[in-house]
């Protein structure tokens, strides 16, 4: 296979990592909440999509917007009921609550769907490979990259160009002053949390084809999401994107060219990058 | 990534929460989960004392049947079932328990006039220390007559010395590494071993015109077992192993590995990866990259396309050739009756797989031994009764090798096909009387 093929697969894998991790980056970096239940929100999205396709007969692509809405709803609910009480709590309290939520999610998924692997039916045009300029590219991977590019452009615009984005950045920098200036801090945080959860849910649904879906998903892939966020620098959308792409590329290239040690390459890369940039590639503060 | 105390803490929480999850499946499971969670919490301090008392006077459990006043009411025969009921292997535990309960349900729960009492313990995953303390509790406190279950090799290895000390028969219902039966004269296995099912696959491939094979296995002991045996048998039959890959046990994306295989253009690829997520991910990527269109065939041991997961793998698994000892599609009256009983006791949510058959046959073997001993259980006499024992199992005839206490059985060659009610491993060839070549 040509070098370009490896790059393509790496970018596709990195895109998926970015999509799921970016929500975690927002909550961890901007709102200072260590949300270890983030993987559970992604898993929720995956199961939502499976449920809509199997029980309601919805085509896979149509489930994606529904999954986003459901993810946002559940995220907002969790924020109002649980997370908002933890904004000023110690990180240990946050970890205890969120890891507890994760275990509850794993048990709930096992209860409702059983311990087995789930699957979704892809439409025909997303299956197999397409030949572009003599290069065999996976159809689904191309679709995935397209979706993620659109979402990240939108996300960047939202945070850097809109009123909501400005309010969010202000509220994060100094809650009290922002509140004094009339910014509805609570509502802004709730919306931001819902947004992060919606993206995680979407990532979970899109990831079924690549990563699979079973109750242990919430824990199994959490390591990768945390890795992306810590390398990218919590709170930075651009840093998360860089980190996800770098890790995705190195993972795929390592496994292809040197399969004997391929699986360890991303951890080595993480160590090197964190030594060079202790606060992450685009860390906000040390 | 996590250090071990954290992992233990997490596993503890896991078993508590899955206790809740089991609520709908039955009170017994719930109690089992919660009890075992409590037990493993206080197991640490208790463990030391239990070991010393057991090892200082190994004969203490023995003299109990002898003193005079006891025989009036012998009470139930107690079987301690150690398997994971929470965490990533929870499905396996439920299969085994379902198999055992299916047998009990079919036979009215009584053998040789004595009730059978099942004590179910959740070992939570790969946790040798937990397995050991659960077994200690079962032997010392509950005074069980048989230890049974054991899905994962490390757990079985940790318990084997206790079986020797306490002279308790230990019935392996799944764990498939060759070496387990050599670790104690009280271990007997009714399930299978990986070399036992990989060797026939290599012979079949060599006989059917496949000359070059690429192997890909998960990088852990069973993977190495499967790879080693396949290579040995295939090369002895004149085949050529093009290249071998070992991949992480939890590998998220198979694309780069598949691409390597595609570049080499072998006639077939032999895989061994954990069933479920890993097997599905591999086969999907295999389809997506058009390797089957190039005529590359997939060979695997039957646990990759095991019955519980097969429907979820769907089209991706079509045409995969596997060797194993049990398929839900096996056509026999024993299998039909077994499947009925299994779905009755488990509520019909999941299809019984080879682990359920392991539980079922293990229970059947224990029952036969109790019958032979006339209800008077003694460890050494029980082991003699296990040796050479024969069963008409849902998988076909099986027997226990008197030399190794390991199972001898027919290994079937199967192909994944779609039937009106789902995907099945359809048997089309078989190798009779297969012993474990790993010993």
C-alpha cells in the first residue's frame, strides 16, 4: 500500500478520536470538570443509534441528528442534576462521581442490551472501497472525515465568532465578573456541556463501524480520549484536533510499518509530546 | 494504565453495580453478585488465616463424613461455581451458569436422592487473587463438595493448588489453556483446549489446497497457543506460513494490519482474537478492504464466531471457516433439548454458546460421579470416577481421558451461513477422537 493510503486511514481514525474527545476537552479545559463519564455519553449515542435502527427501522444516517439531540438532552439533564454541583468541588469528588456514573452506564447497557456486540446496517454507498486517482479509499472512512471536517469548522466558528462563544470564554475566565456583566453563566455552561455531550454521542454512533459497541465501551476507550485531550491541551479545539490527528496517524503508520511495536507508538508519542509541551500542544495555562 | 489497587477498587464497584443490573434476571444472581462483592471486600484479612489452617491440617475437611451421627440427613451436595458475572466477561459467566441450571432444570435438581445446591461466586474478571479467596471461602466456610466454573486461565491456575490441598474435585467448564489440567491431580476439564481445536483446522486447510497462510493472533497466552499449534501442524503438512502478526488484545482499528495482509496476498489468513468486539472489528475491516473478493479466506478457531455473538457480526462473518467442538446448529436430539432448557432458564434472550455447553456437560459429569459414588462424596473417589467418564453431550459424544483428565471429543469444521432465523456455524466435516496435542 502506498504511503498515501496509510495517511488516509490515519486521518480517518484521528477524525473519529477528535469528534469524541473534543467534548471532553471543552468540559475539562473550559469548565474544569474531570468528566470520566464522557465515554458513557459516547456509548449512549451508539446505543441510541442501534435502538433507533432496530426498533424504529430508521436508516442509519437519519439516526445521527436524533442521536445528537438525545445526547444534548441527556447532557443538559446531567449537568443540571449532577455536574453543576461539582464546579467548585475538588477533582477527587468529580472523579468519584463520574467514574460511578460510568459503572452505572456499563451495568445499564448490559441490562438493556446484553453483553454482546451491537451493529448497525450502513447504506450501500458507505460500504466497501472507492477508487480515487488509483488509490483505494474506504467509503465509510471518507464519509467520516467529511463529517468531522464540517463539524470542526462549525465548532471553531461557534466558539470564536458567535455571541455564545464569547460568553462561554468570558464565563470560563472569570465567572463572577461575567455574571456581574449580565452573562447568564449557568445557562452558558449548561449549553456548553450539552454541546460536548451531543458531539460525544455523535462520535459514539459514527464509531460503531470502526470501534464496535458493547457495554465496556465506556471504559475501554476512555484512555484514548483522555490521551488525546491531555496531549492536545485541555480546552483548545485546535489542540485537540492536532493531537487526535497526530495520534491517529502515528497509530496507523506504526501498526502498518512496524507491527511488532505498533501498539505502543502512541504511548511513546504521548510521553515525548507531554515532555515537550507539559500543558498540551495548545495548553491554555501551565 | 491504572495501578492495581485502583483496578481492584474499580472491580469491586463493578461487581456491586452489575449486581443491580442482574435484578431482572433473577434474585439468585442479584444475591450472588452482592454477596461476592461483600466477600471479596473482607477476603483480604480472612485469606491468610484460611490458608494457614487449611495447609497446617490438610486432613480437616476429610474426616467429616466418617463420624457416626451424620448419615441420617446428608443434606444437599454443594457445588461452588466460580465465574465472572460482572465486567467484560460477564456474558461468559451467565452462559456457564445458564448451562448448569439448564441441566438441573431438566433433571429436577436432584441426583442420587440428594439435592444439588449451587453457590455462585463472581470472580469479576482476570483476578487470580479474588478467585483464590472465593475458592477458600467455598472450601472452608461453605464446605462445598465440588469446585466448578472457571472461564479464564489465570483464575483456574490460582485455584488449582487449593483443590490439591483440600482434595476437592475442580471441574473446568471453559478455560482452554493446555497446562491447567497438569497443575493439580484434582482438576478435570470438560470444555476444550485451544491446540485441540487449532490443529484440525491446520490439517483441514492443508488437505483442501491451501498452501500459504498469514496468521494474526491477539498478543496473550491463548493467542500464542493457537498460533503455535496452527503453525506446527500446518508446516508439518507441507503448508507455508507467510508471516505472523501479534496484535494488542484490545485493538481499536484493524485497518493497518489488514492492509499488510492484503499486500502479501496469502491464500488464507488464520486468526485468533477474543470473540465479540475484536472478532467483529477484524472481519468488518477484512470485508471493507475487499480481501474476500481477492479470494483470501478466513480461518479461525470457533470462539471467534461463537454463537452468542454471531448474529451481531452478521454479513461480515459469512463464509468464515472455523473448527470447534460445539455449534448451536449441531443437529441432534440432545442439542435440541439442551437449547430448549437453556432458553427456559435464561429467559431466551441470548443463544447458548460453547461455554453454556461446558457448564451443562460439567454439571452432567458431576451428576454422573455423584451417582457412581451413591451420594457419598469423597475427593479421591470422585476423581477416580471422573477418569474415563463418557457423556452424550449436546456437541456429540465426549469422554474424559483417564491419563490427563482432559476432554477427548469430536472437532467439527464449520462454515458461517445465513439461515432464516439468523447466522449459524454449519458443520460440514469432522475430526473424531481429538485429544489435546498440547500435552
